[in-house]
C-alpha cells in the first residue's frame, strides 16, 4: 500500500476512536510559518506532498489536498496512489477548503484540527462554518500523535544576534518604538508569535527551519520588560548576557502558554489573530482582555532602513559574482550531456559559499531543465535528476543569505536552439518584467494595482501564470516576506493590501509554465524608492538590486517596442558598470559582450 494511504488509514482509525468525522490539516506550525521544521511537516507526512503550501482534509471516505498553481504539476505526481484528490487552487470551479467543509460536514458531526497549528483567525472561520452546519469543532487532537512513530523532535539549534552594523537599528530602539505604539493603543503587553517578527525585534537569528534563519520562540513585551520564550539549549551564556543587556529575560518555550497568570482582567494584551495560534490566544483570554489588531512589526520589518539597503546591495554584488561566473561557465563551456540538474545545484552552492559573508542558501535551489521547469517549485530527486542537453531552457531559481542581506534570483538560460514559441514566450515574459520594473506610480499604490504591468504581454496572448508576480524579501530572514507583494487578485484568506513604501524590496518574477514542455521565470529584486514630488503627490519607482544579465540568446527583438529595447539595454549597462570591477577577467569580458545593446551592439 502507498505510504500515504497507509497513514490515512491509521488516521481514520484515530478519528473513529476520537469520534471525529473530518480532519483539517494545514501546512503550518505553532507560529503560522510558511516553511516549517521537519517536526511540523504533518501534512506532508499524511499526504506525501512535499510542497510548502497546502491543506489536507480527511474524512472516513475521502481526502483532498488543496494547493496553489506553484505546485499543481508536482502535487499530481506526488499524490499518485495515495487516494487523495488534488484540488487545484486558482482554477475555475474548484471549491475552496471552506466550501468543501460546508458541503461535506453535516449537522451533528465534528471537525477536528490541532489548535496549536492554526491561527485564531482560522479557528474563528472554522467555528463559523461548524455553527452554520450544526457541527462542532475540536481543537485538542494532534493527528500525528501515536501514528508518526519516528517524528523528529522540535528543533532547538543555537540562536545568535545580528550585530547592529548589519541590522541598522538596535534592539533597544526597536523595543522603544514598540512600547510607544503600545502606549498609543493603551496595551499592557504585546505577544509576538510570528518567528520573523520576533527575530527582527530582538535582532535574533537561528537555524531551526531549513534556510530560514530563525529560532523557534515567542516574545512577550510589556512596558517594563520583555521575555523570550525559547528552548534553554538554544541560548548559551554569551547570548543570555547579551539579551539581558537589552532587558530581555528568557523562559522555556512551552512556558508561553502559562505566562498570562501575571496579568489582571483589566490588562490589555495586544495580539494579532492572523499570526497567533488559537491555543495561545485562548490562553491569554483566560486572564486578561485581548486587543486583536495587526501588529506594526511586519510593516516596520518590510521597510528596510538605510543601513539594511546599503548592505543588501553589497549582498547582491557578492551573489552576482557567483551567478555571473556560473552563467559564463554554462554559456561558454557547457558540453551536451555533461551536467545534470543536481550538478547545477552543486556548482552554484560552491560558488555562493565562497563569497564573503555567506551564511546559507535562502531556499533549496530550483534547477529545472526542459519539462521539469513547468513545475514552479520543482526539486530534483534520484528519479527526476535530468541530464542537460544543448537545446531548450534551463531554469535556475536560487539565492543566499549573507550577513549583509538575502538574495533571490531566477534566470532562464538557453542551452542551445529554441523553438519559436520558447523565444516568443521568453521575450514577452521579459517585456512584462521590465514594464513592472520601470513603473512610476503615486505613493499609496499597492502591488495589486501594478501587477497587470507584468502580466499584460502574456494576457494579450491568452497566457497566464497561476501564482503571484512577486513577494517581499526579508533581511537575513525568510526569502518570502509580507506584507508587500505583486498579485492580480485579492486573497480571501489574507489581509495584505498595503501601500508600497520606499525601502520595501519586492521580487518581479513573471513566467510561463507549459506542462510537459518548458518553463520560464525571470526574477529580479526591486527596491522601492522616491521618484519625484509633484502637485499631485509624491511619485515612487523601483531600483533593481539584482545585478545579473538576462539571456540575450533567448530574446526575439522583433517582438519588442523601442521602449522595451531601451529598458533592457539600460538595465544591462547598469549591470555591467555595477559589476565590472568585482569580476575576474574572463567574467568581465563575457559580461561586457552579453550586456551590449540589443540592436547594433558590436
């Protein structure tokens, strides 16, 4: 029997014993993290689907897995033989998880979910559905308990501080900022459950989640003190003393759930139901009033300060040295059949890890040749590790964490002759990329308003990609950071409509994904900066902080207007002048050739 099918059988036996009729299993952990540690990969354990985003719903007779367009092709392959039906989020007539529950739960039945791994907002949504159905909601069952025999322990790797010369603002200053806002909101305390927000506030980093430099923790801040709830083994004497200098005490990780007994009924604890898990939220409600509102930290974190911006540009120069070296090698030295997708991953890791300040990859490198690139978040395996040939496209999506910042870049590379369709789609994708990158817009504009600039050239051909155009990027934190993003439609499960602000960094990565044939993605990071002040208000624009050329061998100039050509030429000239003094002679000469003007370039 398929491993996932066997595990679902055991889960259904557990459901019978617990008298539950439906189980809701998200992809998150106690902190609503996008990427989770092995300990928290419960949805993957039961489904076999390894993507980062997905929701599994199990009844006694059927099971469904919901995931977005990044993973549709991958999920189809990984769910084979499991008996789990794939629901492709974003496609026409596909019910949402909430619609499925409403239709299939029924009066008198029970929906179960682990209350530690859903936010209070999600718990409210599920409670409303259950109430409408005449059903009940159970938050007390961990579906993996007793079934996942060799479940990894919760991680507790050593944590460390990011020095102020990199962070650009001291922990003391950040705590003062937060306490001033607490006074404005008349809050007695603030509870921070999101790992990236806790890391930013305390200038704390770790390695508890692969490629996400965070430590598993919660933070409680009052007007007088602050407490970091973290595994004791993650904090050595030096870090303990360092935290104490900033007035931060430490307590065991699990103690956060019993910490609220110090408060009185009239105290006001500020928590965000969109990021705090349901069990923690309810624990606070037993002792005090909870003020439920968005915390300011995600927005503060998204707007990089001057030190962070300067450092980020340094990180991208180091990263570009690695990428340009790799591109020159594969364009000039590649021999048909001489490399596999994993060879590409290994070569890029070697090049990146040799750069000054390198810490880690910012995510597992996506090295996808030919049809494999149609899977947006493809990962190689023993059976899928394709050999590269001197034709078609190689898509490489990669990045690194450096002490000076986090990078994320995708280049699609022509390894040899392309079809007319491949060249056309590459060119239209590049056209859309630069239409967005070149935008000038009024302050107050959101990423939703600008997304059409990137999709427009593809929409005109009846083509689209089933994901957002871009996401925010953290500073030595998660490579996917909100609240800024480029998307074309609102998400029913998220309140992330925020105006773009100077200092925000957002990726620009349109693409084309033709299942079984090819995939194209072209990604730079864009820094939002002021453009001009006018009688109508301040105008903003973008500055690229990625310094790597696009593949001119894949461009069909006949499909471009003069403005398109000028934008590409201007970017390539910018790349050359930024990078020429940081490269060896071979790479400098190659870069000079590939960044020459598209038309009449010598």
